[in-house]
């Protein structure tokens, strides 16, 4: 049952990401005629927001539409694993903030391969994993050392039980 629920959530999330990409494409290609910026500012996004919200409900604020537009601009030229969109929308919101396309692609691929949570993705970015690997001669060793800091769920549960048992005995 849990596996089925997880698969449904994943499928819905991927459909949402593809939909947001297509909405971003429509904004850039149809409303902005292929230009990266519209000359008339956010007024068109406000109109689109009102129209989509009226049709489909919540989730189409001007800010979210701006994110969708940016998502299309960032990922429409990318020929990496991102074209398959295997991560959640929240992952892409973090990845879009990375200016360097190679660095962004690296974190996207590693995040997908390692099934990184949002917190883990942000931690890896904050710890400059990409830069450390780029500077290192022993790239495999850096990756291995980095995995030492990943919390193992079973180990954490065991430590928590030991910790609570310690206080129960006092």
C-alpha cells in the first residue's frame, strides 16, 4: 500500500513538473513571442494567473507563473537528464537558482541518482560538492567522504532508541 501511494505521488509530481514546463513554454513562446522578457512586465502574468485560477483553482499565482516561465527558460536549452524531469518541482525551484549550467546539471543528476531530499540537495549545494569535486584529483574519494555525512535512517533510529533508553534508565 505504501509503495502504491509513493508511486502515485511520484507520478502526480512528474505530471505537475511537465505541466509547469509547458505553461512556462506557453508564456515565453505565445505571450512573449520567444523573448526572454516581456516588454509589458507582470501585467500579462496577472491576467494569465486570473484566467488559470478561474479555470483550475489554486497554484497559478503571478509568482508561481514567473517560476514556470523561468523553469522553461532554464531547462528548454538543457540536454541533460532534466529533459526527463525526474525530480520534484521543489527540487527544480532550488536548481533554477544555480547560474552555471554544468553545476546545475551535476546537482540534478546526483540528486536523481542518490534520491536526495530537498534538504540533502540544499546541503550538497551549500557544502560546494560540485566545486570540491572539480578541484579534487581523487573525485571518487570526495564522493565517498561526502556519503559519510549522509544520515542513515536505521542508524539514526538506533541512536534515538539508545538515547531514549539512556534517559529512561536514569
